[in-house]
């Protein structure tokens, strides 16, 4: 049984600690579980210079570099305003994508660029693309996504990055949680007319309350996932393989019918509240023992001896070498099976 409230990562191969492709059966990796909403085939429909993502309903320019050069964050919003005045490609609702909208394009089975195989886009830049989401840990910075490998970090708003406009609405992507807006210097500013994430708040709304305590963990009512209430299964950082084995051992101990697993990178990222930091979790979250970094079950195909991880203080997505004791383990399972009494 697969809950479809989150997007699949797209990963369909499994990799060992040395980066070699291995059999998925029994690996406990992302590609064995394939959790999330399946991708339609074809993924994109193309018409009139734009491509509609049939997975999310969002509309993207086929030209992924319409400004031709990297620009500053404020310049990105000015460029969008000019596009809307001209009704570019017949649309007046163009915007800078928020971080979850931009991440929704990524395929974690591809690199250079990290986009679905057979995508229709051109003029792709193998570098950083702006989002409309400010970094709560330092609002003079904004989140951007690296299209070559799928990393997500934050850059100073006065730096230069690429702009890839989006339009349309979706409730397949979750809201980021950002409710405030900030100027280029990082000062909080009125949201009206900014075009920022905090003004539009695009995506599926969060329930209130978001979390509910269940018998074996904490239910996230937004995503349908159940997380261990203690966010540190191994009492400290472990290697990637140690993390996968620890979750397998947890299932053996509890005898769960549909077991706990190491979350994939989209499941981990779904916990992030982009209006908060240290940790980047929703206010009044019920979790205990929250640490700095967490392994996902998703390999980085850019460097397959590395795996994706979430940096919880910042809300950033990076990688760690699988053989090193870099990150902690936070098991997840499907809420539907808890309701079934497993």
C-alpha cells in the first residue's frame, strides 16, 4: 500500500556503500519501497512554449533559462512582473517557484541534469536556480536548487542564480510553511506585492493540528506518515548501512507487518517548516531528541557512494559519504497500516 500525498523520488535502482548497483530486494533502500505518488507516462505535456507537469499540474517554461544570464533574487521578481505584464505564453500568473515546487521537478535517478529522463526542457544550466523561499536561519539568503545533482542550500540574495518561472496551482506539492517575507538585507517586510513564497503560500494547506500522537509514534496528518517520537534511533550518528540495518532490527523486534523504514529524501524534507530553524520543524512539534542531520534511504546518483541527508537546523538537503558516521536515523512508517492495527 502506497500513500500518494508525497511525490516519489524517481529512484528505481539500489546502490551499495561503494556505489555499485545492487539488487533492491532486502536492501531497505528507497528503490525497494518506491513510496509516494507514481509518475504519469508521459510525465509532461507540451504546448505553446510551456510544459505542464502531469504529476503536479504546474506549468513550466520549456526554456529553463529565459533571462539568459544569472540574476539577483530581487531581479528575479522584477523579471516575473514584466512577464506577467506581457502575458508571456498566454499566462499572467507566472512566479518564482517556491522550494517545494522547484524540487518537484527533480528525479533522484538522474544527474547532469537531475530531471526526469525524456524531459522536454532546453537551455538548462547545470547550476543553481532561485526559489521564492527565504532561508529562515538567515533571511538575507534564499533557497536555491542545483540542477546538476539536486542539492538544495541557500545563497545570499545579492548573488546571482538562474530563474525558471512557473505558473498554475497545485495541491500535490505541500506548502513550505513560510508565512513571512523578507527584503534583500534579511529584514522582515510586508508580503503584499512581493511575489515571495510568504505572500502566495502555494501548495496543499497544513492541517491544524498537524501532528497526532499514536500508539507507536507521531502521525503527520499532512502526509499520512508516522514517525518515531524519539528522533534518534541509534543514539547518535551512524554510517548509512548501520542506519538501514538498525531499522531492519527495529522491525524484527516489534514484529510490524508493514515495517519501519529509513525515509526517502522527499519524506524527510516534508517535515521541514520553512518559517523556522534550529530545528526547521513546525512550532510545537511533538518530537524528542531532534539532532542536526538525518540519513535518507535515497542514494545520490551524482556520486552513488553518497546518500542524501536532511540538515535539520537549516532545513537544507545535502549528501554524506555512506561509509562515514555522519548522520542520525529517524524511522518512518505508513499511517494506513497503523490504522489497520499492525
